[in-house]
C-alpha cells in the first residue's frame, strides 16, 4: 500500500505540472502523512470474549496517509476526492487478560502475538477556504464521506506451564469485514510557500462502523445449540497529518 501511495502521489504531481502548462481550471493535489490516534471503542483494550456484542478494537496509536485531489468551484469553495490508508497495531493486553481468567492458566504464563488493523479509504466531499494572513496562511475545512475496508487482525496465543512447556496454544486467522460507510471532518492550516506550492497541517476526525455475525456452540456441561451474536465494531480516530500540496 505504501508503494501504491508513493506511485499515486508521483502521478498526481506530474499531472499537476502538465495541467498547469495547459492552463486548465484551478485544481490542487496534496499528500500528507502523520499519526493515527484511536478513540472510543476502537481504542478500548478490555476484551470479554467473542460473544460480547460490542467488540473492542484494542488499537494502538499508528500512522495514516492521505492523497487528495480537488477542484475549485469558486474562489474559496470546491470538491475533493481522497484516498487514505491507516495502520494501527492491536494490543495483546486484552486477549492476554481474557485468557488468564481461565482456571487452567491461573498458575501459568500466557503469551499472545497480535496483528495490525489496516484501513483502506476512498471518500469524496467538499472544502471551504478561509484566508487568515494575506495570501500566505489559510484555514481549510474539509468534509468527506465514502467507503472503507478493513479486516479483524489475526492473533496467536500459547499457555505454558511452570517449566515453560506449552500445554495449550492456538491461533485465530484474519477475517475481513464488509465494506462500510465512513466519514471524516478536518480542520487544517495551509501555508503558501510559493504561488503554487504549499505545506499543510490537518487535524482529522474519522469514523466508521461495521457488523459481523459470530456463531458459537455451548460446550459445557454438554454440547448445546448454536448461538449467534451480532458483533459491532467502531473505528474512531483522530489523525494529525503534515503534508505538501500543489495547485494548478
């Protein structure tokens, strides 16, 4: 994905240069990178098992990247299209605490290895520019909505005895979630380095949610009927991104 973002960024800047020479209507392209800080249920680290309706994301602070292209409809108003990517490592703490509640593991050590949340986003929306200092500094407000895709990270675990010998272990594979609606609101500062090139700092609030049916069977004291639970996932984050843009 990182390679794709770099290639797409290169194409956008080449496209900018070509269109500038042809004197087409004013447009812009920008790329930005920074921190992705999970909030709410996405950051929740307490795990109560797969039968819990509200599933915690157990996500750690990660990174995010956006590539955006836009067109001005008027001097300070326009439309934009954004492709985004974010990655957040999943904390092992929730799984480890949950497995440690098992009586079998009460006198043992529990080891857990987790994967990463990887989010792919495609959104369209609009923006509004408010001049702050002459032609140098602007406040830019953006609102976008679209679709995103992700998968529940895989994880593996092992419970070892006093001598370090594993007497219980297992793994759970990565599982894709359905495409979901997402939206984000951002406030940013845009500083014009030259007439065409600018640097930017965006603070973005991103939100999305998904549902998945989980089927389990009661095994104690005897095998029983299946139980289906609709698991709910929420993906909230605040992203702080620095970037570079060019208008043409």
